[in-house]
């Protein structure tokens, strides 16, 4: 009888874990959603620059591609003592090894009224609702107020998409509230300074050192005692662990699940934790590429555990971030350098297209059609960044409305850790080498995906 492996969660980490387990195992992946949703680009639904179909893939097809079983159901409970999972449809799934990759949930941080009077951005449906509400407010003609709560990645990228589409609309007042002293607190300060300058140029009011005390219809109360009128509140103030972790004894209440070096749970040896759910000794960003890397290592270590072999340590990939702010500007951040420029937004789109093609490899007609639809959606005139449209021939060219509609090349904001020009030159060479390496690794995949169509 094949060893039973259960994977909870069909996001980046769960799918990556499934991809590492072959037909020697009976693998069941459980998720309540029928579709995989490409979360890193959900913010583009805010400006309606992406179509929902471009961000969605059939989860069952992705799982079955590896010869595994997909079960669409809610996870009700994990019982590590009996080594089984109970699902909302009444099922009981026994396991020899379990991978928990349940991601994160919206956290209200105990603020009353969040669930009733604010919108989060955790799904395609929520992104579509936000985009629709924004368009209604912008088209209304009156003075309207939009408030983004949270200055992390999601909040910043949501704000950028609002400005991408609506910065020229008079009567749309936009604010961002951040309890800390700056945007993207874990990133270099120079990124915050640039984002603040662009935001203020677009008449965004940034409220630092403020927190939300409560929400009610049309009104947001601040902890300082004042209140703000709001017609739309976007809640991007961080995520929280799934309650399943604490209920199963994998984590303390409201905490992420601590893991050993091989992503093995510290509470149960036959349970592995991957993605946002995992709490590593050395903290890593909760980004999709980290979740994917964790999922792969968890899947490989499941196989090693079941074979009685020594587990391998999880080594997080180097932090290499691409942050977009609409098409107004973008940032590339790694250990050596911080680059800034609107052209980096095109790199983000390339990563999206590659990521989706790697998940949904276009070897069959259906996958090829989906790839071409995604490329077609990206090439729509309404979806193309204005700097590109300004370079197009007539009658497709668009007259620039402001400096953000003009093309610009990336520039170096900071050499990190470089104390001299010589060290900066060395860091530049190292960055160029890494970029070349990544390009070399990705080029064959891109050509494999697009080559047959481009050569027709």
C-alpha cells in the first residue's frame, strides 16, 4: 500500500509540495477553493488592469497533472495523535505524512467594524469588488474618500493601482494610514522616501503613527480620538495564522507554527509546515517565491522521512524583491542594490507571465489557449502602462498626462553595504551577475513556452 500524504492548502506552497511527490505516494491535496489564484498580482484588479481570468487556474487540473487527488473541501480539524484530517464534507483523511500550507487569514487586530465596513484584498472576488467600487466612486462626480489601512506590500501596491487609474480624477480624496513611521518598514528607507514623494505629488495624504480604533458606516475612528469620513476602506493591515494551527497543537494561539530546519513541525515529526504558516528561526518575508521554495523542500523532506532518510535543511532563497507602485514607479531590492524606475513594472509583468506558464505548462491545446489569453489581456490598450502607450505609433499613441506617463529607465537609489566607489562597483558586478544567472535560468523556459507560437 502506498504511503498516504495529505497536503492542506493549494496555494504556492501546497502545489510546490505536491510537485515533489511522485506516484509512489497516494497524495491528496485539500483546499476549499476550486481555483488557484495568483495572489502576487491581485492588486492589479484594483485598477482593473488585469482580468480575473488571467489570475485564475483550475486547481484540480494542476494537482492531477502530478497524478494526485484534489479534494475541494474546508479543513475542519487536524488530529496529529490519530494522524488524520477531518474535512467539511464529512471526510476523514488518514496520513503517514502531512504538509500544512494553509496560508494566512485577514487579521482585524481586534478593531471593531473591520469585517462589516472594510474590504480586504485576499482573493480575486475581493479584488473585483474593490475595483468595481472604486470605479463607481470615481464616476459619481461628487467628493469621495478612499482610505487604505496599512503601509506594507499590499497597502502600497493597492495605493499604486488607485493612482494608476484615478490620480487625475478630481473629487477622489485618497489617504493611507500606517501605525509605524514609514512605508514598507523592513525595506531600505530610500524606498519609503521615494514612495512618499510620489504619493504626495499625487495629493495622497499619508498618516503615519496613527492606528484605527473602529469602523462604522461612512466613518473611520482613529486611536488619537479624531475620525475621518470614508466611502471605501481597504484593510491591508497584515495577516493572521489559521486557527487550525493552534487547535491542532502546532502553534500557540494566534501564532505561526514553529518549525525545525527541515520545515518539520516542532510538535510532531510527521507534520511539515510550509509557506506563510511556518515560523522559521530566522524570519523570511511572506512572499510567493519563499512559499514556493518552502513547499518544494517540504515535499522533498516528506519523501525522505517516509524513506527513513535524513532530512535536508531549508535554505531560503536570497531576498530579491520587485515592488510596483501602479506603473508610476517600481523598485528592485536585493542585498547589494536598490533600483527605482517605472520600467521595472514591465519586469514584474514578465515574472507573472513566466510564473503562470510554469504552473500551467502549455504542452496541451487548452493550456496554450490560456497562455495566449493571458498575453492578449496584458497587451490590451487599456492594460498597457501609459509610458508604453506614449511610445506607440498613431493612432494608438496616448498623449502623456503627467511625468508618470513618460518612459523612464531604472536608476540606482542605493548601493547597500558599499562604503566606497570600489565596493559599489563590486556590488554592481555581483548584481549584474545574478541578473544574468536568473535570465539564463529562465530563458529556456520562456522559449519553451513561447517559441512554438512565435516561430509560426
